[in-house]
């Protein structure tokens, strides 16, 4: 009788608290009578992956958000699910790179549950790789990726931890994952589980069954800087209850969060909390389609994002092979270059300034790649000081791409065409544009590529691409373009 | 009976350990509480692939048999036949067929060369010192009989082919146990080298007969013999041929180190306990102390040859 009263009181208390914060907890569609957990959104929340043992073993499923709700879950096809248990996956924003955990996977592992990666090719996840640099002979599972795919956190019960399972962090150098280190501040003698790094790269959600919680595993939120987590707080009711709560995931630029909770019937289900009481910082979501500039056919292409203020490549991604769609998350207040390339096409580079005011917005930016055979021109992202013809250091990545293109297409001949804005005399601008075109040619020739494959011409201010006389228009007109003269085929 | 109980308990423990090792999943490092899963669809870490491999290593042999006497004699050279040990070699091929990621069968064939020996420097035989006592009717030569210390050595060498059909059970990670029946088939003769050597250098006593029954004054006598018999040069009233095949049970433990996508090395330690005796019971009369003590009838039985194998396996997935 006492337990009935206690239960009623607890339910009343939880309901009151929920009402007070006006947070609604609703189950996400397509929960089964078995475990459904670790919901991982990608493609700016339009596609989610989750883990379910509805078929008897833990496997990864996906479902898409449509105008009428969530589509029926599909088991991820291919070799990803070829293991006794597979799940707790995380994806890069573009949805092209997945990390997941596998227990007794058909791809050889290092021990017990291991971390694996897979790359999406032609609509299927392939190239299953055991992340040997991160795995131990112990339990390594529940990975999460930063939006740029360069930071991974995961859970391990390897020796040397604070106790039971702990959260570890590794970073991607561009070639390999660093040796994982414990995240300081979050690990305790209890179990820490289900880290999820939000799209802002700073907000870390995790679960712990440490003392002082509501019961079982509770969700905590922290701020992550490097390997240090600070400002750790429980997310509180009504998300945390007597039951287990894990895998708390904030949807970027949204008031929604997903999480997993143990239900009264003993299985785990996926839920949504609205509004999210601890949202991550707003970001800028950029998305678009990469396609042939002539046929408009979408295709997959390698893409990279460079922070022009530091010159560092901050993300590499891939547009979908079938839909051409790409998704990337950017931090406001910075200037980026977005580059896309594909065999048989001139690469495309574009300067993209994300103003602070763009915070929380979604930007559509389609990219048209020019076929090498078309003889058309494409702008090069090279930079000169005003009234100068010396290449600025931030031009070098673009020029390296030109060199790479010429090496990959040994019969290709191109002409660099210099253009200026409307300020100054025709004669002066003609000479300045010629010098700028020659500066590009000379840099590329110095890399050992036959100079007969290059021409350099200046056009002064005759061919503006923006007719206005604003500073932005003038900046667009000060450019060097690359024209295909001959493909040699 | 005790053997069977012990074996049953061992197998049950291994199977239980194997089942408990199956609980982990991607969410729960220690498995779901109270849930022992029956994972029939195992597929992972190359553990679902068949393995063909080679192995080689050392074989530490342990020989023992029971010597029962009708009367006790102390310090007899025959006692050296009670036990022996020694290192040999073993090389083989194996085929591993997994039924799941944590359970499979391993079939193995080995060529073994076993050597084991025993030696004692505390033995004694009765020997005469000629002409030191007054001659009389009962002692016409005037001999004095004294205990003479000797060193007795026996060393067996035998070659065999062994065939084992083993259950392989993964306990945790790459640590596995094997258990199953083993048969050992003798290849050629078992050769035993016997040697009795007088320890003291004085010339007043000697070994008075050799292994061919020829009387003389010997410091050392030796022979190679291919049947089971006594070690003294006379007194055998029966011999026993060595068993052509023996059967037993092998249990071992190993650890698998992956050395590439298609290969691993696995150090193994395993004990081979043979239920079959090495030879049948035989008898002899021990006359080593017949004058100063007495003649003893000896029965040799329960000749056991077991072994501890320490080998390195190299397996290739296919």
C-alpha cells in the first residue's frame, strides 16, 4: 500500500515538474517491444539511425522524417550489421561517415566490443574498418562524433579508468586517430555512458549512474574544451527519472532533443523532449546539392571546408553519390572556403563568410561542377592585396588543387584569366590583371608542371561578373579564372 | 570414479563459462542482468572462419608405475623403474572448425618424440670380496659379502603419432580452453637404455654378471631393451610388450594473438592424461640383496605415460 502511495506521489511530482517546465516527453515513432535506443540524427535531423534488437540481435536501423512523420525503420544493409551485436552509431553531418560499435563483427576486432567505421558509397555503407587505434581488448562502444567528424568520444571499461565504464576522447589528425585519453571531469567510480557531442562542438551530454541522481542512469550536460569537461549538471526532471536515461541528443538549431529511457516493461525506447532544456549553441547549417553544371545531374563529390582565417582544413565530407546532397555545420562569425571536386570536372572553390547574425539559420548552397570537356571557366579562390599581384598565403590551398588537377589530367591545358574591379584606368587594370594571371601560372609551373600547358591573360575590368559598384561586387570582380583550353582527348 | 567426476565438473565449468561470456552487447559491457543469451548466429573477429595451422613445441613426459613386492628390500636398483620424466618434442597440424564465435572443434595430429629417464645413486647390490674370510666348508673361497653402492639409470625413447579431437571454448577475449579425447599410436619400438654402474673405485668388489648373463668383473653394465622388463641383469620371469595404441583425455589453455588479417599465433599449454597403460603387468625376482637381505618377487603394474605439452600454434584462416 505504501509503495502504491509512493508511486502515486512520484508520478504526481514528476507530472507537476514537467508541467512547471512545460517539457513534453513523447515517444518517437516505431518503438518495438524490444530495445530501441541510441538515436543518432544526421542530414540536419532529416535522417536518424538507431539501434534495435527487434530482430533478436542488436542491429542498426534508419528512418527518415517525412511530412507525415517518420518512415518505417529500415535495417541498414550491407556488412555493417554482420555481427552478433551492432549499434550505438554516430554519423558526420553529411551522413557519409559512420562510426559504430560491434560485438563479434565479421571484420576482425581487437577484443570484445570494438569501434568500427563505415563510409557511404552509392547509397550503402561500405569499407568497414576496425578502428584499431582506439580499440582495446576491453569493451569499447557508444561512439559520438563532432559535427566536423574530427573529434570522437566513446566509452570503454579498459584498465586505467576511473571505474567501470569511462568516457574517452580521440581526435582525427587528417590521417589517423590519436591515442584516446580520458575526458577529465566527467568520469567517476560509477559508470559513464552514452556521450553525445552536440553540433556546437562544446556541449557534451552523457549518462551516469553515479550517486546523487534520480535513479539508474541519468543524463548530465557539460561544457567540453579539449579533453576537459566542466560545468557538469544533471538535466533534471522530467528527463531524468527513477528509470535509466541515456543517449541524450540535441537537435541543432531546434528546441528538440532525443533520448533513450528504460520503460516499465524493461526494454529501452527512444523519446523526444520538447523543449530541450539544455540546447546546444546555435550553428549555421549549410546544405545543398552538388551537380553537373550542364546536365544538372547530382552526384557524389569530395568536399572540404577550410577556415580561411587560420588556413586549416576543418572538415572533409562527401556529397551523397545518389542524391548529390551535402550537409555541413559551420560556426558563425568566420570565413570559410568550400571546395568540391570530382574526377572529370574542374574543382569548385567558393569563399563563404558566415556572419554572426546567421546563427541558427539554414543556408542552401548548391554547387555546380564544370566538366573539363566543356571549355568553360571557373573562378579560382586566390587572393591578392589591393593593387598588388603577389599571391597571398591563403591562396596556396587553391593553387595546390590546380597542381593536383593538372597532374591527374596530364593532357589538360588551361588558361589563367585575370580580372580587376572598375577602379583605375583601363590600361593599368589590364596590366595588373595580366600580372595576377602570370603569378598564378608561375606558381603552378614552379611545381614542375610543363609550362606549355598554361597560358596567362589579363582582361582588366572588361568582364565583370557583378555589375554593381559596391565593395562586395568589386571584390567578386577581382578574380583569376581558369579556362579549359584543351583536354587533349 | 574420481576421474570421471573431475572430468565432468571440468567440462561443465567450461561450458558455463562459455555461456556467460556471451552476454556482452554494444550497450551493456556486462550483459543484460539475468539474461543468458543463446547466440547461435556468431560471426566475428574471424572467429567464424575455419583455421588450418601448424604447431611445434616441447613435450614434458611423466612416467610412473607401481612396484609391489612380496617382501621388502631396501636400496634395490629396481626402484628406479617407479617413475621417470623428461623433455621431448612435438610437431603437428590442426584444423579448427568453429560452430560459434566462442565454441568450436579442433582436430589435431602430432608426431611426438618422447624421452624420459630416471637415475638413482642410492642403490645397493650385494657383492663379494674374495678370500678375506677364513676358508671353511661353508665358505671354501673365503669370500666376504658386502653392500656395494651403484648408480642405476634408465632412459626411454619412443616415437608416436597422436590424434586429438578437442572442443575449443573461448573463455574471455582471446583466451580459450581445449578439452577432448586423444589417441597415441606408437611408431616403432620403445627403446629403454639401462645402465648399472659401480660408484666406488676400489677393485675389491664388482658387478659379477652382465646383461648377457656372462660372469665377469664389471664396473658398468648396460643394454638397450625394447620390452618392458626389470632393470637388473637377471631375475625376470616375464616381460611385457609396449601398447601399440593408448587413449586418454587432453585439456589445455591457450591465448590467441592476431598477427594479421588471416593469421594468429597461439601459445598452448595442455596436459595429456592417458587412461591406457603403457604396458601390461609383468614380474621379476629381485636378487640384488639376496644374501644380506632376501630375494623379493616384484610385480610391475599401472605403467602410465602422461605428458605436458607446451607448444606454439600458428593458425591461418580460410
